[in-house]
C-alpha cells in the first residue's frame, strides 16, 4: 500500500500523550496548529479543480488526520493516570490509522491498485451519486422556475443557462432535463440521496406556493440554490 504521509505528518501521540502539561496548556499551545489543519482541509476543497478530485480527497483526509491527532492528545490528557492516558492514546491512534488507510487506498488507485474497500459491487449500471445530485439540482431549479410561473420548456432552458453560469457542467439538453424531471416525478429514480433532496424541495414548493408572498420566497430560494451550486463547485461568493 502506498505511503501518503510525510515524516512531519506522522502522528505525534507517541510523544505528546506523556506530556507533563495540563490539557489547557497543551490546547493553548496548539491552537494555531488546529487552525492550520482546518485551513489545509479547506484549501484541498478549493483547489480540487487544479489537483483533481482524488488528490484533493487525499490532502483533505490527511488534514483531518492531523486535526484528529491533536484531538487524540487532548482526549488522552483527560485522564489523570498515565496508564489510562496510554490506553486512550493507543485506541485513538488505531482510529487514525484506519482513516489514513483510506487515503493510502485512494493513492494506490493512481498505480492501478484497487483495494477491497474501493472495489464496487459488480453488475450495476447505475449512475454515480454525484451525477444524480447534479440532475436533481437541475430538476429542482426547473421546478422553482415553474412555480414562479414559467412554462416547463422555458424553465428548463433558463435553468441550464443559470446553472452553467454558476459553474455546473450540465451533461444534457433542455429535453434531457425534462426527461429527468419526469423520472423523479414518477418515482423511477433509485438513488436514495437524490430522491430525498428532490422530495424535500417539492414539499417546500407545495407549502410555500400556498402562502402569501410565497412566489417572492421561491424566487429568493432559486437564487440561493444557484449560489450554493457555485459554492459546491469551489466558487467563492461575492460579499
């Protein structure tokens, strides 16, 4: 299995759980380190278009590992007896190894090595969840435009234009989008996550349309949806 950690990224539990410092002293000492871990995690997310999704996930997992490593030391320092600290440190380290193993398995894919964890259950021709979520988002944009009074054909064309402006790669035409809408509407979509979000949006539209000022609220929700599309794709919203 490929090693994805540098020497500086090795867990520090081996040395620091024995620290004579109090928990408060250790936490204050490493506050900036915690912040750096979070910044590294966020940077991996923002730069994934440059690095590629897989490399970005590896960087994000390692950043989380470093933060969790520090939390593990704090967890050990909760105990007053040295033997209890040692037990807490060792068990936490096992959890970190388990997490880093996923990063290593992702890295192995670059060499064509597929671990049992990442080997798909064979036989399914279903689309990946991210693709279904993109379709669901586009369908919900169409439904929101329709709720504001636009006919479905025009709503599909408008939703595609707006989605592309906000960075979404739309793999289909307005006609395709309307066919996806029909699949959701008729209960033919089997992706549980996409269906759950679709049902939530449709319930929201049903309730909101019936209220005074509902159309204005749906219009705000449409703009908010587009904003979240951009954020999910790594675009920084203007403030």
